[in-house]
C-alpha cells in the first residue's frame, strides 16, 4: 500500500517536506567520531609516553662523577695508571667512542617527551574538532 501512495498525485496546496540533509548529519557524525578518537587516543598515548620518558631521564651531577673518577685514578699505582692509559688508547687515539647509558637514556627520554607533547597537542586538536561538531548545522 505504501508503494502505491508514492505514485499518487500531489493535491494542490501541499509541498513535500524535506527531511534533514543527510550530508550535514554525516559530516557532523564524522567530526564527532574523529574528534573523540583523537582526543582519547592522543591524550592517553601522550600521557603514557610522557610518563615513560620521565622514567628514562636520569639527573647526573657531572662534576661529582668527574671528581669520583679523579679520586679513583689517584688511588692507582703508577703501573696501574699506565695500564689504564694503554687500555684507553686505540691506535694512539683517544679510544673508542663510549657513551654512558645515562646519556643515551636521557637523549631518548627527551625525544619521547617532545613526542608526547605532540600527541597531547593532537588530543587538543581532537577536542576542538569534537566541540566544532556540535556547532555544525544539522
């Protein structure tokens, strides 16, 4: 019966009622979902990456480390100092490049901390998109 009603002619004075524009509704829904996803995923990931970066970074007093090394060398005998010097020399250079673990971890921590700021910024962008979805016309 409903199919036959669509075939009927319109009686004068009535205009068909337009339903809501589906493209605006789908745009609003898309903005809402994308904004919510960015806010949740970006915020949570940024938070946990920042916490991990804080665990990597170690505060080291370089002056105290140097003084400790100097005291250890002062306790060595002359033959031990020569042996240490020879162990440090490779082909009469300064020796192999050695980077202490704390330097590597501090560098990684700083990179991760900056990445976490970017992720938190992405979460802020997601919040703006989410709020903007409410102001999109229906």
